[in-house]
C-alpha cells in the first residue's frame, strides 16, 4: 500500500479535530452522553453521599 499524501493526512487531522474528544479517543457513548450541567450532577452526588452517611 502506498503512503498517504500530505493532503490526506491533513484532511484526517482536521476531521479528528472536529470530533468530540470522547469520539476521537475511541470512547464514544453510544447513548449520546449527557448535556446536563456537570456542576448540578456533582452537587447531587455530594448530597446523595451525605444522605447515606
């Protein structure tokens, strides 16, 4: 197989740059992930931990 051209490499790099980080790393969430505010989720997790104590 021949070496990819520089243009092809650059197009691939640009394609990866446009992907969400988890997809580019190969860890895509098949369910689509969450668009919720992580701060709210962190607060809820702390409250749940306090209730279990």
